[in-house]
C-alpha cells in the first residue's frame, strides 16, 4: 500500500478499500490490495467499492499452496499487514475442534489466491 492511497470506508466505518490517484483519474483498490477498476473518475471509484462491499471475502477461494497444491480456503484476515487464509474442506474451517491450516500471504494478495466458487 502506498502512502498516497486514500482509504474508503462505508457508513459504519468498515474499510472497503482504497482509491489511488493516477494523473487526473482514480483506481479503486479492494481490501486485498487488488485493483478493481481501470482509470475512472472519483465517484465511479467510490461507487465500485461500495457496490463490491465485503461480501466477496466470505466466499470460498482457491489457493495454490507451494506445499499442499491447490486447496479451498476462506479469507480470515485482510489488511495492509497481510492476508490470512484458512483451508476449508467442505466447511471444516468453521467446525469446532477441526484441525485447520492457515496460510499467511503478502499484501496485496498474490495471484495464487483466486475466487473458487
């Protein structure tokens, strides 16, 4: 995250991402540190972050682990300090007492983390 990124929050204060300036245009960046628009005006960048929200974080993702291969994961933390994902084998990440494997990823999240449906 660069110092010139402008934080964008929803009304309850939850961070939805950032907006960064490129010349006279802006690019919306989600909480994973990924650009989600091309160069747009300020209002479109804000609207894109608002529409995206945080719901996408609750979905299952695929992570290409260098040790375990491709696994399903859930995002459990996302901040400029890093992204933490937890392996999720058919809901096991939420099961009480289940053995879970976490992976700490850099910010922005690498391409090895992708939507998995």
